[in-house]
C-alpha cells in the first residue's frame, strides 16, 4: 500500500539520492510541494515523489541539463493537459450521444 506522505530520509532512500541534491532541486523546481512535518522534517506527497523520479530520470539517465529538465517537465505538463482536454471533450460528446439515444427511446 502506498503512503500518502514520505519523510525526507525515505525519499532519499527510495530515490538513492543525497539529501543536498533533493534540497537543491526543491529550490529549482517550484512544483515540489513539501509539507512541513513534525519539527523541521519535510514530508513529500506521492506526486512529489513522482516528480522527483522524473527529474532524476531526465538528469541522470537522459542527460538533460537542469534547465532542460525544467523545460521538459513543463512541456509534459502542457501535453498532459491537452490530452486530458481531448479526452474530456470526447467523453462529453459520447455522453451527449447516449443522452439523445435515451431521450428518443422514452418517446
């Protein structure tokens, strides 16, 4: 079962990254929404974990620069929004068609 939030040490261990690397990425990627935990500890959501995985993949595997990784993540977000809008439009169209079929059956 996935957890809702992960502690800073858990994130470091899961991603096999040094704490200073994650802290630096926090300053560069404003989408990292760490939550304050007890004391001075940080808590990260599942979305934060996924974003950190993506950043790590882009920088360490695909050899993007930090600026390139930022741009790629922004582009992916725009593409996902566009795809979601298309899916929503198609779904709405299908629902209208179903509604029209049901209205005609009742008559």
